[in-house]
């Protein structure tokens, strides 16, 4: 079983800063766009998807298993979708909102991963 020694000691504050920054980008686009739903919906979908992928992948890794390739491929697909979403939908800002949600989900997922890993360390040390 793996523990939190894989992360630097400042991993949670850095991830929290990234999450706040990604949220600020989404708020900026929501306030500057006439259609708030076209910013909020992609942000929420990307955030939930990337956080779920990150947490699921880390659970495998913490058990000592390799991270399944499907998690990497799905993350890559989400990133590529975000890069092309404004072009696909035809509305500026949708892709940026999706990408900021993607980063937000990764950061929140990483915070949860560190917390799960710290719990493992507590079990393995104590």
C-alpha cells in the first residue's frame, strides 16, 4: 500500500491555489458571457469528470497497482474535447470554461488523493 510520501509537503496548498484559479477563470467567463449556462454546465461536467477520474486512478495507485490505461486515455480525451469545444459548439468561452473545470477537477481530485494517501500512511506507520 502506498502513502503520501509521493507528494511534496505543499501539494494541498498548491492544488487549492490551482482550484481557486480555475474557478476564477470560470467566473470571469460566466460574467463576460451572455449565456451563463454555456459556461457553468461545461465547467461542472469537466470538473466532476476529471475529479472522478483522478480519484479512481489514485485509488488503484494507492493499492500498489498500476494506473489503468483507460484513465489516462479518458483524461486525454477530456483535455482534447476542452481544446476543441468552442469550435464544436460555435460559442467562444465554452472550451475555456470546460478546461478550467478540467483543471479544477484535477486539483480537487489531487487534494482528495493526498488525503487518502495520508490515511494510508497513518495505517502503515501506526
